[in-house]
C-alpha cells in the first residue's frame, strides 16, 4: 500500500468515526431532551394533581366548617327547647302543687265543720242556668264588638243580617264549651273564645253551615275583615291561655 492510499484510508476512517461519534452525541442529546420533556410532563402532572388535591382539601375543610356551624346552631336550638320544656314543666308542677294544696285545704276545712252544720246546696238547674247565661253573654259581647270593629275599620260594606245571624248561631254552637278552674287566679276560665275560633277559621267554617244553602260559602270579604280584627285583638291580649293543658282538667259548660 502506498503512502497516498494509507492517507486516504485514514481520512475515510476519521470521517467515519466523526460521523459515528456525531450520531452518538446526537442520540444522547435527543435522549436527554426526551428525558427532560418526560420529567417536565411528569412534574406538571404532579403539580396538577397536587393543586387538585389542595382544592379538594379546601372544599372538605369548608364543608366541615359548615357542618360545625350547623351543629352549633342545632345545639343552641336544642338548648333553647330544653330550657323552654323545663320552664313549662316547672309551671305545670307549680300549678299541680297549688291545686293539690287547695284541695287539701278544702278537705281540711270540710273536716273542721261541725256535724250539725249543713252545706248549703245549690240547685243544679240554677248552676247550669248561671253558666249558660254567662256563656251566652260572653259570646254576644265578644262577637258584637268584633263585628262592630270590622264594620268600622276593615269593611267597605258592613255585615248583612244573614251573615251576622250565621256567625251567631255558629258561635253559640262551638264557643266557650269548656271551663277550667285556675287556682292561681281563683276563677274559672271559659274556652275556646270567639276570637280564637275566628283566627283558626273554626267559627267561619261552622258559620257556612248556617249561611243560606249548604253549597253557599260565607262571604270572603267578611271573613278577611273579621279575622283581621280578631288577630289584632289576640295580639293585644296579655293572657297566655294554654288550652291544651286546660282541656285535660276542664269541665263541660252546661248550655
């Protein structure tokens, strides 16, 4: 082999090596870029997952705070109900104690009476008559006052005779049928009142039965006007009458 041939071979070999080495470096660079991209993509995905996790944690924390707020509100309501129930129980116990004391006192006085002393006897007819008269007067006075106020302050056209008559018949049928002896006040309380039966619609529904024919409805404008004055009267009434409690101990009013 001549010197020229050797140089040519060397040059070719060097060029081939350069190409190979360049290819290797290019492959390495490409691999590094791919690894960097993959790492960057993985990092971004991790960041997204982390951000999503933080949002979920914030949402859970917010829900937990809302649940805690509701628990506190319910706890406050429950405490208020317990206090109200305790107060009501104490009032009932106080009433029962006073009633028992009054009964014991009456029994003791009865025992102290001389045998010769006779208890004045009231005739049942007179007692019934007294209750019936008192009930009738209470109904008439209360209903007359309410109708008068409704005519003057609530209605454009006043009550006609038929409507008023239907109301009176209904009131005499359903109002003040019970009486309860209040030991604290030493008096009888009659119920249900005309005002209460108007406010809860009981009297108005009963009045329809006495208003012309069965299919005829009691005039709506009269009902609204009468309920308006009855509601105001109930709001101004200071007596807190517990009819549910009184009903258990009440007597029927003779009518």
